[in-house]
């Protein structure tokens, strides 16, 4: 049987199929050193990885018989595709496997952010509810929803929010044949939105596409939700406080969309609802919808 190097965990059903069809060598990236390579490099014909890990170029070049890299996720951004092409290595991902989950999460994060559910959870857990009620929050229904990147995930998000509102807009590199309003850039979309949802694929062309101009357009009462799975979409510092006098939008993000997590978002350090300060804007370029 072919030998695969597995550096990321996958769903138990998929794991069982791999176990039955391949010889697996499991290792974490930090453990793959010169000694490990000396013992195993010649055996490995494929890598099983996740979109959050990819495969470092140094590892790809150290495996002389590498033929395929299988990504348990959508993103190719952590794979050097030029290097893969030059070596004849095929790279495969799993599109649509997590589309529904990520879109569901976008709705959940938006409701949690606008209804202040993490704060309400903390209020109750701290035993404050007998002595005072939480301030009123705001509803999702009727809000203007802006989607940055109308690919598979962006369309699934729009479909779900159609049950809340008929005010849905999007931005992408070009207009698409959809009923939603198109805006030429993220700043124009933000100005017409109450909630801005980042669905653009993580790639070099979408790094820092959200800057000060977008946050200024969204305004202090706006909300921003990120479901693209990383933080490189913004040029803004990840600070819980807003610069005095600057615009600030509420923000919610979760980088755990590709795996199961036992923590409630209110207890998770990677999921937050906070305010941020503006910074210098940047412009998008190239195809960037997931």
C-alpha cells in the first residue's frame, strides 16, 4: 500500500478509510526533523494535511517520492503551488465539505454579536443576573448584510440571511448573475451595510483588504464577522480598545470552522466580540471568493 504522511487530524470516518487503504505515518510538523527525514522521507508518497497547516516548501522538497498533497479543507494558500507544479505533485482539497458549516457559523456569529450573547453568558455565569439586567441589544432581522467574496461560502451565507432580510449586498472582483446588489469595493459595501461578513478566500490577493476606509464606512454601530479562518484580511491591529476619536465597529471572528471544538465561543480565546482601531487601508486584487 502507498505510504502517506499525515500531519493533521481528520474526521473519524475519513480516518478509518485512510487506515484501510494506506500505510500511514503520523507526525506533527515540529517533530519532522533531519533524523525523522532520514528514516522516513523515501517512503512518503503523499501528505494528508489541513488548510490551516498546508505543507511547508522545505518538507515538500525533502520528500523525493512525493506525488500528492491532500488538504482536508478548502484553502490552497499554505501550499506553494508553483513548487508543486514544478515537481509534478498533485494538490487536492475538499470544496463544499464545510460550506454549510461555515455559512451556519456566519449566521450564528452575527446573531451572537448583535444580540450580545457572549456578554449575556458571562453576565449570568458571573452571578450578576439577580442584581441587574443586561442592556438591550439589537435584532438581526431587517439589517443590511454585506458579503465580501461571493463564492461558495458567500452564496451560502447570502442564502441563509435571505430569511432575515432582503437587504443583501456583496463585493467581488466582478459582478455576478445574482439578485443581490453589487458594490465595487469593500468600502462602498461597508457604507451600505449594518453587518459586513468576510467570506473571501485566504490568499495573497486578499491580504489586508479591510482597512481604515472600510471601518470608517461601516461606522461605530456596524458589525464585522470573519469566517475566512485567519486574520490576514485586515491591516488593523488586534486590540480590544478603539483609538480615542476613531471609528470602531463591533467584530466577531472564529478560526475554528474546520474542526470540532468543545468550548463555547464565549470561553474561547480565538473567538471575540470587541472593538478595533482604524489603520491605513489597502485594496483587493485578483480572484478572491471562496
